[in-house]
């Protein structure tokens, strides 16, 4: 795992540090802005909040995981979380091509990165 990238992730987790970054993962580019694990888990918890009993149970588990992520933010990190993320495969349009999405990926799967976000605007 890249120590510099780990430093960026720990800064996001501990200090709400955000940074535009593009990751190279198995030939694909994932571009977005770093966010904390706590914010990521809290955000997806909210998605399940209004559903049926199963959905609400998932929401509660994710909310608990969000709180645990904040408490464990000084430990080892395994995942990077990006907001406003887009995935580029080849020369085509990014996926998703519209809207704002959050993305989670394994740090040990990142082959390389550069600072800055790819813009698909014409």
C-alpha cells in the first residue's frame, strides 16, 4: 500500500480533509474527492432509513459502523472513500455519467494515483 495515499485517507478520516484525486485501479480511473469513512457510512445509512424493516435494520447497522469508523479513525485503514466519484474505462463516457455518487474501494487495489479530478465537461 502506498504510504502517501494512506496519509491522505487518514487525514480524511481524522480531520475531514478533502482532496480531489484520481486513482488507477486495474486500468480503470476512479476520480473524485476524498471523504471520511464516517461520512461515507452515514450517507449510505440514510439511503436505507425510510424503507421496510429490513432496510431500516441495514440503516441502523450502517449508522453503528459510521460511529465505529470515527472511533477507530487512528488505526489502520483499508478503504478509500470518494464523493462525486466517476469511473472511466477507456475512451467512453464515465460511469455514472450524471448525478453525484459516493465510491468505496480497497486501498491495496490502487495501482497509482494523481492529484486532481478528471472533468468530463465539454
